[in-house]
């Protein structure tokens, strides 16, 4: 009996095949037979006329991805050694050819082409690397953030990591590709790769200064990346950039600058990190940096205050890119107590911490309450600083049981159900 993936791959090339693969979700390739069927499907796509090779992916499209995109996505989920070898030996050359065919209309085929570059990074070979570096040097889709995912796959253990840095060092790419390369190089050199940082050149220094002097908050992350590169930039170019980063408007960049200054032998950065350990909005990052720098003993004793640790834990959670992306402007402990916590089957010290942002994105409230002590989380819209703390704990208890698929979880989250679970 054929597998669901084999059945989907029997569909005619084009939208029907794309929809069939989309319906499978995240099905993995688990056999050589499936790998061969993928290669056969790629041959079928190549037989289509150019106008039928790829359709634009937009809000009006019935299928949100092309057949090529969906076939290429299977190269991310290979769980069989024979299938892996077959797809690398037979399938990758087909993807290279498919990429080349679509280059005649790079904007129309943008999604497919960028995604193929990601697959080339995952399955390294000389042909794939050549296409990645060629696209980067030409500045193709230079502001597309998917470049971060493409270059981010070149970790310290990637066999082509050093070669990538060498090929993109001169000239440096433009736009967001340069930022993605900066992050990639920082990660590789921090991971132990022995190579010269590609930004350790005249144009690289100019770009780093541009990132550090841009006052637009939307691009403060670029300044953070620039600062992370400074331990790998030789003097005298580093000195001016380090001064700019220490004086940056973003506290996160200042902390990164303190870390960088310690890395290059300055003790001033240690003082800044020690002070930050006492600010809940920055304490989590500051402690992590001191530990990374093997300076754990420099963490002030007051930094281990339980309330401060709880507040800093929530700040780290709120600073995640999927939440607010930065710590709140103010916060305070609304409630703390020790209670029996059903999801953990034990007593726990728990905190409710109120927070406030002076301004936020439209889909985020400016004020809220997060819980710390079990799974750090904020139930937006359900927990407010004014609400009875026991009601907020009750809702969090229901939520945590639900996400754990615990049989005790109520069908619907409610204060009443949570109170019963907590024995209140």
C-alpha cells in the first residue's frame, strides 16, 4: 500500500500537486521509493512550458505555494539514509536546474528562488554555494529577510562556512543581505571558525558605523549586530565603533558593547554589566554575558533577589521577537505566593508581574500581567493588573494544563475551572 506522500506525488504537476502536498502538512520522506517519486515529480515540472512553471503567490492564489516550492520543502524533512543519498545525488541537480530556469523572471519567481537557496544551504555542494554567493553578490532580493534564514544555516560545522565568508567579503553585499552576512560572520567567529571578519575592511567599517549611528529604532537590531562584530575588528577601526556602541540610545546595544569591550580586554564593560544586573529590564542579559565571559563571581549578590529574578525572567520573555521584542518601560510585582501548582504536581513559588509599555504595536496591549514560577507567559487580554490575582492564577493553571494536553485540563479556560483545580 502506497504512503500518503506517494499518493500525493502521483498528482499532475502544477497546482494539483502543490495542493496535495500542502494537504499533507509536514510529512517526512521516509523511504527510497518516496525519494525517487520526488525526483520523478521534479522531472514532470520541467516538462511544463515556462509560463506554467511558477505562479505568483499572492492573496488571490488558490494554493499559497507552487509545486516546486512544496517539492523543495520535502528536502527539509528526510528521515531515511537511502532517501537522503538519492535526493542529494539526483534531486539536488534537479533543483539547481529548476533554479536556473526561473532566473529569467527573478521577481515573479522570488519566493521559489529564495527558498531554493535555503535548500542549497541545507544540502551543501559546490553548485549550490555558487548560486547562493552569486545571488548575494548581485544583490538579488536584497531587502528580503529570508536571507537571514539562508545565511544562518552556515553554522560553525557547515563544510562551506569559511568559503562563504571568503566569497562574500569583497565586495560586501548590499541591503539586508549585508546584515544577514554580518550576523552569519559573528556567529561563525564566535563559534570558533578561524577566518577574518568580512567587515574588517574599509567598506565594512563604514557600514558598521552607519548601523551604529542610525537613530531609527526599527534598525537598532542592526546596531546590535554591528556591536557583536567588534571583538573581531582590529584597532584602530574598532575604537571609534566601540565608543559609538557604548553611547548608543538602545540599552540592549549598550550591554552588547559592554560585552564586546570585556572581550577585547577592557574592565569598564564589567562595571556596566554589574550595574545592569540590578535592573530587572536588563538583568537577564547582563547575567548571561558575565557567565559567558567566565565572570560569574562579578554578579552582585543583590542580583539573586527572588523578586528581581522573577521580573528579569518576564522581561526576557517579553523581549522575544514573537512578543514585544523589547523589555517593558516599567514593571512591578503585583502578587507573589507559594501554592500547590497542579501542572507541576508540587508546590511552587509563583509571581504575577504587571508591566507597561509607553507605546506598542497595534495588536499588543500597553499594559498586562505575566506569570512567572512555572511556564513564563502572559495571557493577553485576560490578565490585568487590576484583576484579582487568584483569578489570574486560575486562568494560567487552565492554560498550562491545556497546552500540556493534561487529562485534567478543562474544555474551556475559565476562572471557575481554574479555582477548582487550585482548590480555592
